[in-house]
C-alpha cells in the first residue's frame, strides 16, 4: 500500500468534500427554507466529516488519526440523521435524500475499513519518528 502524503489524497476525504459541496449547493438553493438551526447542523456535520479526516491526518500519530477518523464517522451518522429530518419536512426530495444518504454511507464504510487497517498496521505516524 502506498504511503499517503496529503490528506487530500484520502478517498474518504475526497468523497467528504463532494458530499459537503452537494449539501452546500442545496442550502444555497434555499431547499432548507429558513430553518437556520437545521442548516447550521447539516452544514456543520457535512463539513466535520472532511475536517476531522484532515485534522487527524495532520496530527501525525496513528492513535490520533484513528480517533479523528472515528469523529468523522460519527459526523457521517449525524448527517444521515439530519437528512431524515430534511426529508420529513420535505426540504429535499426522496431522490436527493437517497443521493446524499448513499454518499454518507459510503464514506462511513470507507472510514471503518481505514480504521480497521490502521489498527492492524505497524505504521506509527510521522510524529512518533521524530526524536527530541
């Protein structure tokens, strides 16, 4: 397996970026009406997926990276729950829900596989190899 040099090369981050952009597009189109609380929550959770992957990667240790991948996975679940709220209020169509939900589920699966891989590997991270 090739070593990842930048968080932008991580597949789950790329898909998280795509998901965040799609959510942002729906928000900008006014799909969520004036429900500012839901807008804030759904925008926050979609951004949190990609942000936690990036932050964990940049921390430089395997343990912290795994921890932040877990946060990103949690944000994916939070987003999926918020999508149900948006669907129930008819802010988004069933097709829009399905598209976003599937992407969030795919990201969650990739994150789980990545966490499992990191738990098994001997890679420690770049900060663990630095001597004081």
